[in-house]
């Protein structure tokens, strides 16, 4: 699972050849969650409320880059690093 960003102890990653809808994974300590790229909806898993807020803030700022990464992952091309939340 390639890591595409990391901030405040939160890892953001994508799998190659993952299932639709387009989504990304967020990992924080023992918590894991999956969010859609288009609507930023929580698909599965759980994170502490504050971490969900940070992940959503980051994803809102980088939605176009997440869409690009999803396309690249589907083509088995190298993924790029996305700027962390500051």
C-alpha cells in the first residue's frame, strides 16, 4: 500500500488496482478508515473524531491530486507525494 502523504501521525495511502468507488485509506495508530475521493464520505472503518476532521480538511484541499493518484494507481504507475496538512 503506497503511502502518498503523512501528517500529525496520520498516514494516507492507496492500493494499486483497488475497487471502486475511488477512495483513499487513512491510518492513525490502531485505527483505519476508507474515504471516497468525490464526496469524502467515510466508507468503512473508524478514526477518532479529531483525526476525521484533519483527514477531511486535507482531502478537501487535495481532491484533484487524489483523483490523479487514483488514476495512476489503476495504471500501476508510480504515485506522487501529496503535501501534508500544515
